[in-house]
């Protein structure tokens, strides 16, 4: 029990830094998206295709979170010169201070949008506010159709849920109807966008993203409060 105040202080400090991040980003009009998904769900591939398709239309920066290596940043750099790799070592998520340090290495004033590609994990990243406008939860059909209900907090906090690798549906046991029903029971307001980033089929995502970039910063509602409860499904 003696450790509880320490944990509370850590989260409070993170939230304070996140508020500073959010204030700066909103003042500059930079849409900021925290992309959360498990290892191998296709986050980096999605960002590669997004950057390629939007190049010339929108200025986008990326903070790429990973335990080690610069491989994700190296992949993204061919489409975007505003990329910073953040290595967390043994840390299973990004925190607001790491994001703040990464932001300092970007020309934020030149950006329309900033992606934070969180560490591959469906659990830890959800509890840390980074200063984002929205969170996006990403799943893939290769992970199994029960992942949304097993990881409800990311669904609860997401402004949109992405289901990737749909090109593999003929080859894997994945019930799209069941997956979407679980998502809707957890978060009735969220839409599920079916994608195949590896084959370039991301049009629903690009429409959603472009509409959000074009929206006034004041209308980009963030989920600033921690999740206290999620209904059982």
C-alpha cells in the first residue's frame, strides 16, 4: 500500500506534461494521433502507406516508439523527413515526457498532423495520456477475433478502430461480424474501418484522417480522463 502514492504521483506528473504537450500542439493547430496496436498488427506499414498517399497534401510528422532499433523510423523516413525514433529500452509504452522530448526535435510549426506510433502493446499504452487529440486502436485479422474483447480499454478510448490485414481473411479463422459486435458493445460510438495496409487498401482510413485534419482544433476531442470502468462483454 505504501507504493500507491508513488504510482499516483508518477501518473499525475505524466498528465501534467501531457497537458503541456496538448496545449502546444493545439496552439500550433497540429492534429495529434496516438496509434496503439499489438506487435505485428501493421502500424508501421499503415503509416508508410499513409505518408506515401498524403505526401504533398499534408505535412505529417511521426514519433516512432519501440524498445530498440531505428528500423521503424528508417522505413518511414523515405516518405517523411520529420521522423524521430524513441527507444524505450524495457519500457512497454511511451510516456508524455518522452513524447515532449521527441517533439523538441521536430519542426512542429510546419506540421498539419503528428502520429505517435506507440510501442507494440495493447495494454500499457492505453493508461498514459501523451497530449494527443485522439487515440486509434489497431487490430489485425491474424491476431484472432477475440482481441478487442480481451483488450477492452483500447477500444473504449479509441476514436476509431482499425481492422488490418483483411486480405488474409480467406486464409485465417476470423469472424469479422463477431469482432465488430464486440467493439460496438464496448464502445457504441466508435466505427470499425476494415483495411489492408500491405496491399494499399486504406481509403476509409484516409478519408477519416483527412476530415479530421481539416477540422478545427477545438473540435478534436481527446479522451483526457483515465478509463475507470469498462462493461464486461
